[in-house]
């Protein structure tokens, strides 16, 4: 595998700032020879992150939050839209139906920023998924920062957790999550762009995630399924990952190259190893 080619693939992916969607590109493409000693150097930080996350597990599961019933249609449409936008076989007509529901049922508190997200999603869908520029604007990021926390607080999920992305670790992600529809509110508390990519080890796979990350792109992707995720381009940005998770062994990881930043002007393309090599990875279990 060519590590530089892989880094360029990820840089192009996040330069597009497709914040609502999880790329269907090979998320493990940045592994291989880059994942050796540097990965080991992040072991201590990753262990500390897991230990800290375990103390928050009691807060991660909910049977409904106040307001979820009143916003049931909005909650369902927003979740289905978020999941649908990340699917390889997304149905444009179904996505448009969800957008229509959001248009018609928008809660007064978030009507304006939700309208910004709806307009952007329509533009992307109308382009056949070829033009993501509507997701790149500052207005889109600001609107998402208002809507996603509202959806997280007001909607019912089988499990939820607030996760911080730092340079270079996850904080707040529990080591055990209940299966079902899961919401992870991801906030960038670092200086670089971060992603929360969720990978599920396929049934029957016996290798550890550490061993899988050392394989080539084709071999590694044959052993995992992409389960969802989200992206936060800069410090303070917040995005909601919504995914239907079945029982199994999972890895949360950030595959963005070290040095990738977003701000005023064009994004800076990182030339370093992927963040997971520096310790920004965490295993967790989804229970049935």
C-alpha cells in the first residue's frame, strides 16, 4: 500500500467537508506500515481514555428525553436522513421524503437553522451526490451546531453519549453501549479536524483490531463493516452521529492525517500519519 496515496485520499474526502455523511471510502486505508511504533505510543492515552469513559456509562442509555414524543416525526426523519446520507445504496426519493417531513414539522426553536440544513441536503441530493459544496459553508456548520444538540437532547434513542475529539484521543465514549439506534454527540476539542468513524468486526473474525489495522486496505476492509460516524472540522464544532448498531465488537477511530486543519480560507492538508496511529482509537462492545 502507498501511505502517501492513502493520506491524499483522506485529505480529499475531508476537504469536501461532507459533515452529514460518512464517506464510503476505505476507512482503513491509512494503515499498514504507518501503524507500527507510533500506534504503540498512543496506547497509554487510549487506555486512560477508556478508563475515563467507563465512569460515564450510567449516563449513556436513555428510554426517552423530554420533548421526544412531541417531536417524534422530526426525530425519526432526521435520524433516517442522517443514516440514509451515509448509505452506499441511498434512495434519493426516500431522502427527499424525510426532508419534506422536516420542512413541514420543523420545531420553532430550530426552524431557521434546520432550514439551512434542509436546503443544503436538497442541493447535494439534486446533484446526485456529486456536489457537496453546500455542506462546506460556514452557514451550514453554524446551523448544524444548533440543530444536532437539539436533536440529541429532545429525541429518543436506545443509547446516547457525548464524545469529545482531542489531539489525539476520544473522551466520553463508553466501553459498552446498548444495541439499537445510538446517538453520539461529537464535539471537537482539539486543534485539528477529527472524525468519529465506527467499525464493526465481522462475525467470525478472530484477529484483534490492532492486527486488523496492520493489514493492507483490501484485507482489512474484508474483516470489518463500516457502522457510521461523523466529522467535526475545527475546535468547537459539533456533529451528531446516528447509527443502528447491532451487537458485536467495535472500533472508534480517527483516520484523518495529522496536520489537517480547517479555518478561514482553504483547509490545510495534513502530511502526518492518521490520528489513530497517535492513539485516537478506542474499542467498545455493543451488547444485544
